[in-house]
């Protein structure tokens, strides 16, 4: 496999990993909004927060790598408060 093919493959893997963390964050956010039990809601929100932390960690690990610093970075997600607000507005 050539350098360009390897690079494209790595970029694809990184994009998939990032997309998975972002999708999980959104899924947990939708889930806690549908739950009535306050304790269960709090736990699901904590899991959502863990997913946002995974995204930050993953991004930091890519930037530590010499190769990662050469790759185009994906756009950081907006602040989670803005995302939560958009869910609230959409449900109104």
C-alpha cells in the first residue's frame, strides 16, 4: 500500500471514530430527554458527558502524533449547550 493510500485509509478511520463519538453523544442526549425518572436521566446525562470527553481525548491524541498534525482536522463540535438548545427548540 502506498503512502497516499495509507494516508487516505487513516483519515477515513479517524473520521469514522470521530463520527461514532459524536453520534453516541447525540443518541444519549436524545435518550435522557425521553426518560422520566430523574435518577435515570442523570445517569444518562453523565454517559453523554463521557462521550463528549471521548471526543476531546481522541482529538488530543491525534494532535500529539506527528502524522496527525499533518492531517486536516475535523471541525470541533459546537458547545454541547448549543446542541442541547437546538434539541429543545426542535421539540417546541
